[in-house]
C-alpha cells in the first residue's frame, strides 16, 4: 500500500502540473514563472503592475535596488509575464553568491515598448534617442523607484538598471535621459544610440551581446562600445557564442558583482 506522504506528494505534483498547464494556456506560463510567482510579491496599487523580491537579511537599513526591465515577450497587465528567465537568474545569483540587493520588476503594457520607439520587424538597428519623446512609462518607473527610496528600503546611491532586448533599449535611453540616477547598468542585446554616448558615458556599464543575435544585431552594441570608449567610459563589453537569449551567460557573479561595486551620489529625492 502506498504511504500517505507519497500519496500527498503525488497529489501536489499533479496539482502543480495542472496549474502550470492552465496558466500556460492563459499567460504563456511555465514552471519558471510558477516558481517566481511564489517567490515574489505582487503589487497592483501603482500605474504599472510590478513585482518585488526582497530577501531577508540580518542587518537593517537601505539596500541596493535593481530595476529589471523585461523584454518584449510577456507584456500585458497580468503581473506574471515579466517573470521570465532573466528574473530567475537575478534571484538565483543573489542566493548562490550571497549578493545583497532587492529587485523591482514592473510589467510593460501591451502594444507599446518601454520607450516610444516603434517595434517594426527584426533585425532592429540602433535608434536616434534625440528624435523620441520620453515615454510615460519612464516617468512611472522613476516613481516606483522613488517610492522604495522614500520608504527607507532602497539606497539612492545604489540604484541599478538591468535590461534585456526591449528592456536593454530602455536602459540605454534611461542612461541618456537620466545620467544622474543610476549607479551602474547591466545591458543585454538591445538597441542604443552612439550619438549620445557622451551623456551615457557618465554611468558605468556592463554590456553583453550574443554574436549570433538576429533580432538586435551585435553591430548595435559594437558601435555603442566604440562610441563609449571614445568618451573614456567605465565599460565592460562581453560577447557570447549565442543568439538573442543570453541571460544565463550574462547574468553572472562577475557581471552582478561588478555593477554592485559602483556607487553614485545621485539626484533621487532623499528621505533619510
């Protein structure tokens, strides 16, 4: 006869698989999303749905904040679509290497990008940020970060932005429009603007790109890295034998530890 504990485990496993199958139909849900749904806290009291991951720690006081900007996949308002592999890597690395930071993960609405660029069809070349108006989403994202500074949770001098694909493009434009806000950035496979490298060079950047990327060609990041080098920027540029999805090789102890060493006397409103 089957032991009760074994029966319970089987029932739980079947329920999880059933839930995963249901959510996959509704939200392109998967087991990674299921795990992240359980590990993060959902918030719907703001202009954008967002999730937070704030690990427990012994000491009190403010902590570094990573603003994670998702790719184009997972846009919507279910507060689940942004829970993708990049988010999992950020949590996994934090736990595996004992790094100290909280994660703020908003979800981009359907039908738009984080910035005001038009999507079009791949391959996506670099942009001219000076021809774009700053998007309403940028204002909303800045307000979200400011909220956690006001609450005494986030350190205003250690606010970091991490973005991949569409989120990488937004990270680049953030550094152009608000070079005094972020202590450092981790940017993967996006679209940038070498023409505004002088402003962007004020922020340290760890940049990664897949050599086989057919969505946002590696030429985008190569051109940007050359422009930043001319500005004597604090830049690390890594290329990978990969395509567009590089989270597993780019979000590592090396890249995260590097950005976390950076501090900035920022212009966030302080409430200490």
